[in-house]
């Protein structure tokens, strides 16, 4: 399960070139250096994404949209804006809004108030893009704890060019969860458990996957103490903070409906979220590759099959090359993503599994032709999906 052997001289030359000693003092690797690289990547990708979406929409539809919101305020965005503007309804047709966690709409209101923004949608886009910049910084620093900069640079490029990476820039929760979950791992690696706990708590009220940070943090805490019970301290209680955040969300369900798990019932009814074996959803998508309509056969169903294999391979690699906590986190997210009878929005759920980007960075750092080919293909899928999204078509 270890990334590298403790005796660096016993490693192959190629591995020594890109890895760092697993038990080296973290203080050697935890300074936030070269922040310009992830920040510029985040800013440039935001501008290019929003610009390309606009150009694609205008070019294909041959009409100029009336407003910026007309292009980007779609699907979940509308629901988050409704919560930010009016809160959670206790009755009526909009009770399904309880399925959407509260931190993102809270931050939308905070940013709108702080900058006196009249349009909550603009505030939502600001929150998403600021969070993505923070998330890229944390990703860079996390990878640099274990690998040299060529791997982290490649990992950031694969993250920015991820086929549905445009969701990091629009008014969705992917970028916020990406930032707080990576921040949780970063501060856990530094041994700053109070900071990891606070960000873990925020993860728990951002999205359901935040709950799996608790077992991952427990694994990291025990791993740093080499599983010696005598070395456990009160700081270990901070590992429970993501579960506490999820508990707050359950309490919100109880206050609204008298049932802490009401959101599960609503999800099963409206979003076809019925737990099942992963191969049930896989076979449904596999058959759809040959039978579904043209608009979803490859871009939706095909991508979901592709990411099933990609994330499964990442988990196998992670079990041998990354820290146990990363593997626990990735495996639990894999279960939350694929264990349904009907797969929905799989690429969006996969995009926050950060070991995937580390794997791709590690796989291609010595193989520039492979890296450039994968990035080129991923960018093409990005552009196609982005334009479909901007047109109002389902592309995720």
C-alpha cells in the first residue's frame, strides 16, 4: 500500500526521479509554492470555457442569447439559485430541493451580499470559479507531497481538461466540493487536524460524498501513527467532522419533514436513484451503446462506460502506489457512483475523485506523446460537451 519504499536507494531509477520518501518530514513539502500555475490555469480555463460556450451556442443556433444566464443557468443551477433566494420549502412541488445540500446556496448568498450583486447567478459563478482555483492549488500541493513537479503539473492539466470539466466553472457544486475535500486531505497530511476537520465538516454539508471523508481521515490518522493505539490523541476526533456535517444535513431534513432520511425517498422517486449492484447499471449503459438515440449514445452512455473502466483502473493503481487514505476515499466514492441500477451523471460524480488525476499525471509524465494525445482527446470531448450544455442539451 505504500507509495515508495523507505529506503530510496532500493527504488528503480525511474521511480526515484518522481517520488519523494513516504515518511519524510512534511515540512519539506508543504509550502504553497508556484501558486501562479494553478491560479492561471483556473482563470484561463474559466475564460476559455465561458467564451467557447458562448461562441458555440451562437454559431450553431444562429442567434444571440438575451442574457448570460440564458446560456449557463441550467438543471441543478436553477435549483441552487432557488434555495439561495428562498430557502427550502416544506411543502409543494419544490420539496425535492431538500436533495440539494446547503453550503453552496449559503455561499451564493454570502458572496451576493458581500459584493452587492443583484443577480444570484453571477454570485454562484463567482463562488464556483474561486473554489476551482483553490481546489487546483490544493491538488498541486497534495501531489507535490509525494511526487516531483512533472507529475503534479500533468495532474493539473488533466483536471482542467477533464471531459466534463466545464462543470467546475458553471453554477454547480463540483468545484466547491473539489476544493473543500482536497483541502481536507491537505491539512490532514500536514497533521493539522483541526483545519482538516473544519473543511471536512464543510464537505459534509456540500455533497453526499463528503460523508466518505470520515473513514478516509480515520485511515490517514491511524496511518500517520503507524496504527499504534498508544499514539492516539484527542485530535483524532476531528476525523469525525465530515460525518458531523452530514449529520447537520440530516437534522435539516428532520426539521423540514420530520424524517432525517427524507431526501433518500425523494431521490429514489424523482432521480431514479435506486441502489443496486454496479454491473446492473454497467450492462444498461453497455446495451445503450448499440441502441440509444444518437444524442446520448456516445457522449453520455459511452463516457459513463469509459469512466467506469478508468476509475476502476485508478483504484487498482492507487492500492499499490498511493496512501491508504486515498484508496479508501476513491473506493467509497466509486461505490457511491456506480452502485445504482440506472447510472446518471457519472462523469460529474467521477470528476471529484482526485486520485484519478494523480494516476494520469504519473502514467504520462515520462510519456509526452501519450500525455498530449490523452489531453487532446479529452479537450475535444470537453468542447463537444460544453457546446451541448450551452445549447441546453443533456451532455453529462
